[in-house]
């Protein structure tokens, strides 16, 4: 028998913003996204991780840009004007995630989020906190804190 609080928690909903990377759908909590920007060429930085495209100036602040595809283990992205930058706030740092495009805002109930399958790679398990099954689609829910967990990115964003 479930109590009222368990039922409310199971069906509680939050809004997610979905986006494409290498034609796959991913999403993050909309409350983590500060803004969505059109692609702006980044200034490369020497000795930065391979998945960091560089930095841009965002209203006087240096914003590291992460090639999200490269961070997930895909080949590096050749950005075009159709790409976007999701500016995400993770803890006390802001980072830009280069994505192919932003799709939509979804309302996701907690009971729609399935655990990441055991057959996924260790990297997938590290970055993906669950799979959202919605409208016949399977959308990977990204653990943003894992994406920027490296000391190199934290130093770039400082």
C-alpha cells in the first residue's frame, strides 16, 4: 500500500529541454539551462581537453564550450550555423554545451524515467542518469554534473 507522499513523488513532473547530438535525443532539466544561443565560433585554448572546443565571451565572462558529441565519445563536431549552445549552470559554474539543435520542452513525470540499462558502457552510465520513454521516443537524461566533473573544465570556468 502506497501512501500519499509516495504517490505524489512518483507522478511529480518536471520540465526537460531536449536536444540532438549525432541524431540522438538527449535532455536536461530546464532549470539547469540559463539560455540557448546560436552557434558562436569558440577561441581554442592550448592544452585543454579534446572535448573542449574553446571559450567564448558571454557578457564579459569566459564561457568554456564543450563539444557534447566529443564528450560522449563520438567524433568531434564540425559546427555549422544550425548548431546551438546550451548555456548550463552546474553548481557555481556556467558552461556551454554545443549541440546540433534544441528540439522542445517536455513535461516528464518521475515514473517516465527508466534506469540506464546494464548493457550500457561505463561512459554511458557515467553521463546518463536515466532514459525517458515518451511519445514512442527514448531520450537519454543527462547528468550534467558528470559532464563537467573534470578538474580541467572546472579550471576553465573559474
